[in-house]
C-alpha cells in the first residue's frame, strides 16, 4: 500500500505553531526550511512508487519522507542507527520532511525499512534522478550562472581492506572454501586437507601477513599452484562453477597468472607486477574496486561545479557555486574520458557551460575539438612529451593556415608544404647550420633544407602550449584551483573518501547523494546571507492571510477586512466587518 502526501497543499492550522518565533525563524533559515520549501516536492516519488503495490502489503512510509531520509543520511554522514534516531527525534528533520503527525508510522523507521528503501533506490538508479532534480531546482531558485564551470576528480575508497598480491590470493581462496562448505558440504569434503588447513580458518590466514619480502615470490608461486588446483578440480562441477566465489577464483587465476596448456610440470606461473592490469581484482569483498597507479585501490568521482570569476567579495557573497555534475567511475579509468559526458549531462538539463577549466588530463586534443563543436571552450594545459631544455614545436610561431611563420631565432621557412594533414617546413641550410642552438632544435638536416615535419594535431597542441604563457590564459586557468576546495569540503562534510559500503552501485549512490548535501548546505548559507531581517514575519503574515481567506469563504465574511500588527514579540490579527 503506497502512501504519498501532497506537500503543496496548505494546512488550515499551522502544525508548527507550537514553536516559539525565534526557534521557528531558525528553522526557516536553516537547511531544513530550504529543503521543505523547495526540494521536498521535487523528489522522484512516482518512480519509487512503481516498486510497491497499491492494494497489497502493509502501508509504506510516506515516500517523500523516505526519499528525503536517504538524502539527509548521506549529507550528514550518518550510520543507519544514527539515521533512525534523527528521524524519530530531530525537529529539524521533521520540519524538512514536513512530518506533522506524532505517530510511529510517521516518525519511526526501522533499520530494515531503511535498508529496503535504499536498496530500491539503488536498484532503480534513482540516485542520478535525485541529483538532477534537486540541482536543477536550486539552479533555478538562485539563478545560477553556469557559463563558467570547472571539473576534477577525487579518489574514494569503499569499506574494504587494502590487500597486496599475497592477500588477494589467500583471501579469495579462503572466501571460496567458506562458501563451499556452507552451500555444498559434500564437495567441501573432497578438497585436499592441506589446502583446507592452510586457507580455511581465519587464524591460518594470519601467517600470510608475516611473509618476508625475500620469500614473497616463493609464497606467490605456492598460492598460485593451490588456486590452480582448486579451479581445475571444480571445473567440471556445474553447481560449484556457478558460485560467485568460484568465479572470483577463476578471475584471479587469469589476471594474476600465466597458465600453460602444454602439460608442463609447473602449469601455472605468477605474472610480473607490471603485467597485471589495473582493472584486476583488489579484494574479493568488493569485486568492483580497481587500481589506479597514481592513487591506489578504490573508485573515483568526477565533480563539476559552476563558479564566478570575480574578486569582488560582495558578488561572491551572492553567488552559489553549484555542483552541476557528479559521476562515479572505476579507479582505473582515465580523466580524459570524463569531460564530454559531463558536458552532455549538463546540456541535457539546461545547465551547459560555455567555458570549462580543467587540468591537462581533460584537455586532450580530441576533447578540446569535440567540446568546441558543442559550443564549449576548454581551458586546459596541453600535454607535451618534449624533453626539458629542448626547442620543440611550441617555440615556433604559426600562421593561420597552419604553416610556420618563423623559428625561435626569427628565421622564416623557405619551403612550405602540406599533404594529408601533414606539414613540411624547410629552413635555409646556411642559416640553420650556423645556428647556435641547432643541436637542441627539432629541425633535421636534409639534402636541400633543414626540415620540420608535423601533423595538424601536433600543430594545434603547439599553439595551445604557446598560449599558456599569455596573461589571458593564466588569468582564466587560475580559477581551476577552486575545485580543490570543493573536493575538500565534499570529504570534510560528508566523509566521501571513506565510505561504509562496498560495490559500485552502493558507492555511486552514496557519492551522488553526498553531492546533493553539499549543494543543499551551500544554498542554505547563501540563503541566510541574502534573506533580509523580517522575512520570517512576512512568511507568518502570508500564512495568516491563507487562514483568513478560508474563514472568509466558509463564513461568508464578504465585507470583512484583515488587519495585522506585527511587533518584535507578537502578532495581533483582527477581522473587522
């Protein structure tokens, strides 16, 4: 049975009238007032309602409140136990979720119900819809200018232990044996006793944490042999082969080992560390986690936010730096693939930027060209593999048609050719042979000239590289650093870097809803700065006018007028005929 309350419908009598004026004003100014007034009705209750039955089962929790609890839990980084307590006793939560009843059905939620609702949101991927709707609403309310935006990524970890290669082997075997005994005890009895004694008990696994570095290679080889024996032994057993933990055994074998098909005495050999792919299994407790050579095991979150390029403190105080895009990725994925999806996401919601600042990983030549076709200018340093201390292509100046104007010494080319998007520039033999920096220059001697050959892509990158030394580029790019402060706030306020969950879908859910929390708290701070004194009284007056109109219609007070006197401590209302 589905329960959905119409929060846009007014109340005849104020359900929060028992609060004193000052406490009521604090609620209105806080995040609770903002959430209740603008965001509560935007939650996608119709989408989650499809997961419940209208005529069967016990009544659901009020679905606006249920979805609101999901957002508030992640925004304030609460455990399930803490969330249940806040939902039951916190007046701010009741005000934000517009809970006016005092019954257990309204203000109590069990941990099982909390888990079920969260699982439903994750399964239906409503986290992205929650972010889009709340962000679009805040952008409209505060008239956020999204012309200039910046993007960066942050590395996060799920609730898993960091394991080395020995730990990955031993823990995967242990997990398989535990599940095998639990589900197929007869098959467990067929496992070699030496393997059971070595890997089954948690106490037996402790020996693998004390392996000396000099013995690690021998230990890995022994582990790989045992793992290969288990995979080979149960390969022909259909019921065991379908087990998740067995599939992890097979995955580790293929990712970490080379298996010989020639029948050698040692059919399996451990791969070198550099040959193991970054998307390999990091811990059987979280099969979705991958590895980044720069930041380690876990996941990463792409964050893009709108900002204003100004040093004026008054303008800054009235500007909302809104997070417009959040995407969770595997840690092994490169930032180069994140820019275009971010632009497409914001454009589809009417929050498109005209200029994006980002670091060099986002500013590949393909990304810059694609973004330009979408009407977006990317301000990003160009990546260059040139050695330091050498004269490379960016030191030359170019004409508008792609040919060179002159070399770093001011010499013009005497030959200019273009063929199949490739340019050839020839410089005088006499001039270049006498040049003092020819040994550091990219020119190469030919029969008739000193030549420089390059493609259009290299020319574009060289132009961008040269433009990085201009004052205009430096002034625009310096604003990129502000996204680091957003990432710091993202972690400091919501604890996003160390989550309590495992698995890609659960990690995505937490990271996206925590970003909603940052937007909510930022918007609240801006609202407090922009709200003039006396606004709370104006809200009260509007509610009184609503009550008055109901009485006027009900009792036929056609000639009645309303006189309201608001003082510092009280409000007097008279209905005069």
